[in-house]
C-alpha cells in the first residue's frame, strides 16, 4: 500500500500495552491498511489482567477473557498476527527483558511502520493521568527502533542464536490524541473500528461507540474527513541532514520569522491537552465501572 509518494507499507506492527488500546486509538487506520493488503501484527505487551474491580474476578480469568477479546477484535480488523508478550498488566517497566522481547518480534515480522503511543503523554488537563503501562510500552517502542531491533550488537543473541537479523522500520506513527499532525482518513472503516472496540466487553459498554465516533469526527474535521485518526509521523528512512538543512535555511531571517515559527507551533500545543483530555475523560468515564 502506498501511504504517500515515497512511503510504501507492506507490513505494520502495532505495539501497545493492553488488549483494547489499539481499538480505542488506531483501529480505523489498522482496518484501512489491512483492507489495502498490509500485513498487520499486533504486539500486546501486557496481559490485561488488572482491568477489573469485580471482587470475584481473578487475574488468570481476566487475562484469558482479554486475550480472547483482543483476538476477536483483531480478526474483525483484518489483523494477521496477534502476539501477546504476557507481561503483568499494571506492572510494566521498559526493562531489558521487555525490550528484548519486543525487538525479537520486530525482527521476526519486519514491519515497515510501527504504530505506538507517545510516551511523552503523561497527564491531561481534564483529570486524566495516562496509564504507566502505556508510557512504558511507548518507551519500549521508541527504544526498539533505536537501538534494540535495528542494531546488530544489541541483544546479539537474537541474531547469533535465533538467526534474527536487525531490522529498522521506515517510519514510526505515534498516536497524537487528535492534536493535529498527519490525519488518516478512516471514514470507510469507522464502523469496523466501533465493531472491534465493542468486542472488549469486559472493559466497556455500547456507550463507548458515541464518544469514540465524536472524537474521530473532531480529528477528521481538521483535515476535511468525516472521521480521522491522527499521528506524528517520524520518517526513519531519510537522511537526517537532508531534513534539517532546509529548515535551518528557512528560519534565520530575524525576529519576525522566528516569531512566526513560534506562533505556528502554538496551535497544536494549545489544542493538545484539550483533545487528549476529552478523550481521556471519556475513556475513564466509560471505564468507571471497571476502573481502568
Ligand atoms: Zn490501556
């Protein structure tokens, strides 16, 4: 699939902490790409076993339920492989062990694109603290690009013992919580996203459909689409020097142009907490019954 004039995507890997994270955030894109022939792999780092306030629930039972929900959702979206690394939900740190496990999957599946959550997102204005597992999984995704999956002498046992060659993706797509960036038109796959999201019955009810639709509507609007999901796209297949040179040339013309640059940047910065907060508040509202 051709994403733009010079980014061809044949394989994509979605690295998230919990079963359901991808359905909330990026499933419209996943369904769209899968439909266009992209081989999508889910790499779910934790087992989802903390996602319940029910005193009669056990971690083992919930883990099985959540794996089952995630497999069903992935099937609806056309995801080809679902990998569960099985780390305990709520206990995740970007340890060397986690990093090696993720790097192994990247080297096996060789994605052109990795989709992940931005680990810099910590708090939103509207009363939401981002889950630490999300931050840890995002951190691992960044570290897998540089250096874990791409460097031969990182975890050398991966190529020495397991014959897994280093792999560097062409691009990283970081979910941006609707603050702008590159918007993917998901108008044709919005319904599929909702269908996949609602499979996570242990985590949410049908009311989730409304706010996810609203959120993706707001995101899409900025780009002229009915529904959209937005990303900060980091290209990894271009020489950094070629990128920075024109920017340096464009900027130096004194105070006016620097002010202009600041003014342009301030637009996404001011809108970011609102967008993230709205999503987060609604997410936590939907999950209030189950607490996550
Ligand atoms: Zn989560």
